[in-house]
C-alpha cells in the first residue's frame, strides 16, 4: 500500500531551511572550496613568496595592483575564516553545549554576524 500524499519531486529551492541547517550546509561547501581552491592557492602563494626576493616583490606588487586577484585571494581566505567559525560552532555543539534549537539558531546568527563583520573589514582593506 503506497502513500499518495508523499512528495514525488522535492524542490529544494522552495523548502525553507532553518538558519542552523544553512550554516551546516555552507560549512561543508566551504570545506570543499578550501580543499580544492584555497589550499592549492595557499601553497602556490607560499611557494612564490619564498622562491626568491624578486618573486616575493612581484607577488606583493601583483596583489596590491590587481584588484581582481586580490579580491579572489581575500574571498578564499574569508571562506577559510567562515569554515573555522562554523567548525568551532560545531565542535562546541559536539560537547553538548548549545544543542537546543534556540541556542543553535543563536549561534548560527552569531557566526554569520562575525563573518559579515570580517567581510566588511576586509573589503575596506582591499578597496
């Protein structure tokens, strides 16, 4: 006997997820971005910075003059910062602190607020 009232095709864009769920999902997406983008970028920039004095100078000049590259690098490290913030939030919740729905929502809002303040600060530095 089948249930005819069950959803056949769930439209994820119409489901209103709680903010804690969005923070959890974006934490995982940020982790993938860090692994595939930020980590190789960091290794490459580190390699350029220690290769020679001239390559370090060229890197500094590139990051200070090219707004597109400096924005990309800044965004990559802001994603890393977001991942760290949400990771600490998850670790605290793993210690059974703030596991209630109300506390989870509050910690999600706190993490997003801190991250947006960091974004505004970094944008002020870049531009």
